[in-house]
C-alpha cells in the first residue's frame, strides 16, 4: 500500500502552478480578457489552481499559431512524426507517477487506475500511431495501360478537438495521437472540470513538438468550445461528450462543410448467460469481476456496463454473489493505491447521480446495494463520493435508459437468447456491450447481434490500442484507437496520370 | 416578492397535463441569463460526461427538427411583463423513454461542460423527476399485454423480474 502525498506537499510527485495560462504557439499565453477560473479537486472539493478562462479571442490566437505551424508539420515525413510521437511516449512512461497523481487530483479517480491504465495507455497510443503512420501506404491503380490513379494521404490542416473530463489525459491522447501522426496542427479544448492535467502533460512534452502544432485553450464551453467548434478556420472537429452538444457540433460542422467525429456515450448491456455459473471456477470469478466493473472509474466511462442482464436460472445466485463482491469495493482516498473507487468528477455530477437514484426508487426499482452519497470523513468529507449502487428493475425504467455516468448499475433478467438481444438493443445507444458465456457459438452470435461498436466477449473495460472504438446509433460517428482513426484526420488526394502521348480525340 | 415556480404550457398535441416546470431558483437564473444573452431555449441531453442534463442555448442556436419533441413552453416574464417564451425540447427517441416522467428543472452548484449558457456562473441546471399520474409509467414488460399510454393509473410499484 502506498498513499501518494497531496500535490504541493513535501514528497509529492507533482506540484501544480498556482495559475495556468493557455498553451499557444509553444509558450504560455495569458488569456486576452485576463480572466481565470478555479480548478476544484473532487478529492476534497477544494480549489487548487487558477486556469485561463479562454474566449473567442484566445481561440483565434491558437488558430493563428496552428495555421502558422500546420504547413511545415504537414510536410514532415512519417518517419519524423513517428519519432516525435515515440519521444512523447518515452517521456510519459518516464513520468508515470507524476502524471498519474496529477490526473487523480484533477479528476478524482483512484490512483491505481491512473498508474496502471490511463497513463501507460496514453504512452502506448502514441506508439501505436507512430507505427500506424509509418505502416500506412498510399494506393494506386492501373486503370488502363496508360492511365494510373495514385492516391495520397494528406493532412487536413488545422483541426479542433474537445475533450471530456472522465479520462482527461487519455481521451486527449486518443485524439492527439492520430491527428499528429497524420500531420495536422491542433487546437484542443479540455473539459472545464479537468483543465490542468493536460497542461501538466504539455509542460512535459511541449518542447518536443514544433511551436503551434498543439495548442491548448481552456475555458467554458459557451465561451471557448463554441468559438472553436464553429470556427471556419478548422478543417475538422472531434468531440467526445453528450448527445445534445454532439448534435450542436455536427450542426456547426455542417455550416462549415467539414467532417466531425463525435463519441456520445452509451448505456451498455453486460449479458451473462446461465453457463457462466455452471462451475464456480476461475472463469466464474472473472465473470463476477466483469459484473462489478460497473464501478470502474466511479462509473464515469462512456462504455460503463451500466445494464447487467442475467439469465433467469442464475439470476438470484449470480446477483447475490456479485452484490457480496461489490460490497467489498474499497472506497477511499484516491491517492491511496489500495483505493478501488475514488470521487465523482464534480459536484453537479454528484447531484445528477443522486437525482437518478431518486427516480430509480420512484420508478419502483429495488435497491440491492448502496444508494447514497458516501461521506469519507476528514479532508475527504466535502469530496464527491457516491456508494456503489445496484438496482433491480426492468429495461423500460429511465434508470436503464439513461447514462447516469456514476457507479449505479441497473440489473434485470432475461429468459433466452432472443430476449437477451432484444433487451440489449432496446436503447438509443450503441457504444459498448459485454457478453459472457462458456459457449463460443453463443458468445460470437450475441457479439454480432448486439448493435454496438465494441462488444467485449468474456472480458470488459479493456482499451488496447489497435482495437477500433466508436459508436453505433446515437453513440456517435467515427472510430478511435485504431489506424482507421488516421482516415478521420486525412484528406485523400487523387492524382490521375496519363502516360499516353495520344490525345483524347474529342476536339 | 418571491419568485414563483413556473410551469410550462402544454405543447404536445392531444395532451392536457404539463410536463415541465422550473424551480424558483431556476427562474431567477434564467431571467438573469436572458438579460445577458437574450431569448433562450432548453434541449435535454442524453448520454456521456455532461449528459442527461438540460442544455441552455440562445434561442435558435440548436436546430430542432421532426426528430425532437417540444415538451412545453415557459414564459419567464414577471406578471404583466412582455412575454419571454422559452421552449423545452428533447430528442424524440429519448422522449420514448422519458414520457412517463414529469420534469423539474433545478439548479445546483457545479461546473457543467457542454455549451450550456449557465456554466460560467459556476452552476448547472439539473433535472428532478416525478412519475406522472396521467401516464402509464412503462411500456409493458416482456410477456405482458400491451398497455396504451394514458390508459390507467400507474401500479404502485413496477414489477421487478426474478
């Protein structure tokens, strides 16, 4: 067990600056209007740094810097860009604990997750896209004996990216890595709940990149996000967030006729067929853990397995064992490596989760575990902690249909395969899903029949670079984590070349 | 004079009961934001980080379509003042799952993201929900007979399988 020192105290892995400005053109730039806002750590509910409250004027400065940098960066060779991405990855790896503690303090999540998942995955994503861009070939076709079509990948130019708060560094990297690999310059706006950890990352890696290739402007959505998303100076906008803002961003993109990739959440079913319980062996233990993964990252994951579907014959026994297991979740100081569940990211997030617990109860769902705010006492008493919560109910309840984005699980039963698929697909979302069965045929068919972009079969919540990630239905458009993402940041240039000396003969 | 609760007018064809209301603190905040920004609209969001929250935009900023339902219209104007209409919208597909609940727009401290207009004030709109007595709370669970909306009072507790 290790308890990391609070940032800024003796022995801490990270000391935050008292004030963070915008990162524009390779240097810190004060916001034009001179305004700042407080960044609050969810761990204690107290402010710990001031952050630039950027506006349209700052977005323009960042776009200026990006447009200045884009032509040269776009002409670098894939070899050079890959070397830059690999250097970034090495620096992240060399500073895992520092970044992990910064991320935990900004977001509230348990440090064992940031150390073992968020930060190593961030480094690996840079390495993956360093490899992917070097391995990417253009295309050609000999259309007839004298005519050849060549297709080249070209960067889009300057792109905008808006980042969510649930994995502030990793979600930024999911978007930065493919965009940089493809040769674009970027203006990135972090979430206003978690504006600082990305800037700590930029302090670390900023000098590796040519000035202006990555620019970070903080601020509120209306004041900084909208001017970025609606700007006619970007060639693409990428967004992870919720459906209404996603639609708004797509509307802005349509006004500028630019592409947009949006990842908009989910209400992911986690299906357990009866055969998982035919033995109480290692696989059963794994499946039980798979059920309890609803509490991973305090439930603040777009793909959180927030609907558990249990086949009727094992409903009582499997749920009973799982509730017992969920009761053992260690909730505590997020800086303690033994802590399994930390704080929700913000006060309004906490309030929203509690409001869903309330409607769940009113709808007649049966509470099997938790259901209240958790007071962890001491310095943590004002932090944003919620008990792991399990409800039993049915799929038409709002509890089963809305993304609560907290450690709240809705459990129901199903009779047979068709019933399972029907319930699983009865949702407006289609981001993630889980299927658990010892029967490979059943698991495969279920995986194909569920309308979701990512179906985990006999596992959950793994996000390795290389496995394409993105939504069906109202969960969004586009794929990340895979070389497919390069295509979201590239133009296709076709050179159609005639090697014939002979005229067409039309005129 | 203390700020009243404001209940939205009925805007869905064939319905007679209101679906949305504003708490007094929400009314005060909306009046203040109206002064700052002019006419406003709500669109209820689903999903992900800052989702499942009502998003407040300048009126017309968010383009609604046949894929949206207007749940009601508020008039923010104080008694005797010129009308200040504010529509509350939701996507039609989301409304399929929300239609049995009455929504109260409240305000809590916090920092929303998205492009909602109140975020710079350090507060966030929040939905509180009640079951509507005039709506059937749920489409029938699997195996049961289909129940038409508005056909009957809701059961005291929804059936819980298993």
